[in-house]
C-alpha cells in the first residue's frame, strides 16, 4: 500500500498550511472567545473561494471531486492552527448527498433545488 502523498495532495497541503497560517493564526482562538458565530465569516468566504467546502462534491455539481485523503489534508492543516468554523459538517456531512451512490430522490429530499442529472 502506497501511503505517499501525490503531487496534487502535496500542493493542497502546502497551500492549506500557507493560507491558514496567514488567515487563522493560533491567536484567532483567543479573538473568537465569546463570539456567537464561532468563526470569521470573511475567512470562511475565502475558504469557499478555494473550493474547500466542496472538496468531496463531484465536479458535475461544481465541487472539487476530491478524496477523503484530500479532506484529511485540509483538516490536518486546520488542526495545526486550531482554525475555528463549521468546516467539518459543511464539507463532510453536507457533501454526502452528492455522492453518486445516493439515489436522486434522496438528494432531492435533502436539497429540493438539486441540479438535475443529464
């Protein structure tokens, strides 16, 4: 079993670490104390711009169609700086209805405006 990261995964790791080091230094945890949202909305929007929330969503639904290893790389980078936010539920739990193994009727029950498949 080859456990070496691919070149693409090394790029994901490097860019995630660089982004989070700049946008979410460990000091942000102190800044978030008492904040009802629990995360910085502007940083969350930047993460969305990088496509991280859609890492497990298929490309045909405008996701990145990444793997769980890709997701783990981002989660590991977030853990290094204790980045606040709802990333795990948004990127993992919410993405599962997009799985190709889920019937369209189930997808529609989760999201009534789901794009139709051609």
